[in-house]
C-alpha cells in the first residue's frame, strides 16, 4: 500500500495570471506544496498534473527526486473542469493498487508542512477512516439567508473563549483510497475523518487580496532559521545584480558606470570586525570594480572568473577554510553551483528564477544595488530577512 501525492496545477488562472508559478515569499507558489510532499517521509512519490509547459519546467527545476509531472488532457484543464475530473483521469491512466492511498494536495494553500502530512496519514490509518480532509477551527458566528443564526444563540451570545465553533475546510489536502475515488467519483467518501491545522492556514489563494494576506502569513510562519555568523569565516559576493542594480550606465563620453550602495561598504566593515574575510567574484573585469573593492577594503578580488565554484574551493584551501564556513551571495546562473555548496547562500529579491528557486538559497526582500550585504548583516544581527 503506497502513498501517492497529487497536485493539480493548470495554467489558465484568470483572477491571478500564471498564479501557480508566481513568486510568493521568494518561491513559486507551487514550490511550497511540492516541498511539503518531497519532505514527507510517508509519501513515496508525487505528481504535479499540468497542461502548461512553463509550470512543468518550473516544477522540474526544483530537483525533487519524488516529483513527477503528469501531462493532463486539455479537456480537463478548462475553467469549468472539476478537481474530481482530473483525479479520475489521472487514476484511470495509471496502474495504482486499489488500496493505495491517494493524497490530493491543493497548491492554493502554501502553508502545508511535511510533518502535518505524516501526522494526518498516521491518523487516517490508525482510525481506519475511509477518507480524511484538513480543516481549521473557526469561531465565527454564521447566519443563514433567512436571518436565522446557524451555529449559536444570539440571545445568549457566548464569549469567544467559551465558544466551540466549527471546523472549516482549508483546502490543503484530502486523503482517500484509489478504489474509493473510482467508485464514489469523489475525493471524499465513507467514514470521513478530519485533521486540524492551525487557524492561520484557513486562507486560500483565489483572488488578489488573498495573495497579499497569504504572503504576509507565509513570510511569518515560514521564516528562515537564523544562524550565528560566528561560525562563518568568509563572506563572498558577485557584483552585477548584487552589489549593483545590474544596470549598465554610460556617460556621454561612452564611459561605463555602475551604481553601488554605500550601505554595503559599511556592512563589509562590520563583517570584518566580526572576524570574517571578504571576497568578490565576478565574471567581468573592470577598473570600476577594482576601485570599489579597494575602497571597501575587500580582502580578495577575483575578476574574469568563469568557474566560481572551483575558484572558491581553491581560495578555501589556501586560507584553511571549509566551504560550509563560507557565505555567498549571487543572482544568476553562473552563481548556482557555488550557492548550492557553501555554508549559507543568499540572493537579492531581483535574482533570476533559476537562483531564487534553489532550495538552499535564502531570498532577501531587497534588490541588488540597494544594500544587499547590509541586509545580510541585519539578517544575522537583528534577525531581519
């Protein structure tokens, strides 16, 4: 009996165009559901069902070894298509066991965590439920359209702390057996259990206003685990797109100009006071960068670098530093390998998608050229992302 995860992700969202791959808290919306499934020990494999090539490419870019993409039929990817229709299409086209557990996850609720999936699957099995769904507690007072209260006595209005309230579907996940879905043509059937998630997970993304609320809550509840920078010995960075805004400026005489932030110079000074060495690695070779590095008193400047990862390994060897004692900041694909192998990796808010979608990278809320290195110092010193 296997657990099969399934995430529907069609490309035709009208209220929020390309919602499923729009960045939320520095990651594509679809990433958060995929991450929870990837890290859930009880899930053998999971599928993202999409009709859109862009969504498929984004999903595969995560590099999750449990993830597979199912190309859903166009007929089941219309505005009027139900979730049940794609469930049945998928199950009928794959040879799953009748008693295999089917876990439907909806990416409109990006709060889902792997531990909740594992816990829910355990409760589902131990209680012999036929199906189970995720819910949140709601202590709201509801009324019918006939002016009658539905869940309380308005004459004896209870205090919130004394009110049991009700449970509301939050759309995060549904669990059922393959055979039961085929028989009932529904995600739920038989004896149904509930799995209670925190109240804040009651928000789903359907409209623009939902996006604003969910992003704020996701940022709060998916905050990075802050570390002490005293374990690190070197902070290194790219130039264009990190120390600069990636713009190319020219004077009337044709001289190339770059815009740097004075905040970064101060940040490097503060890091040095904490005992860290500083380095710049860039593919370009300009006098502008040499001048800026000199003014900021950078310990190691490397220009014209084609393989940053190899260079960093050599620098670490020379300095007696381990790679996991290095902090690196990058924004584009030539930074990718290095970002994936250092102790702590950061990218600015304007980083390319190939970088911002890397699991190991912490996405900052500030753009390149606006003081990225200072933002990293604040991340350590004041716990500000």
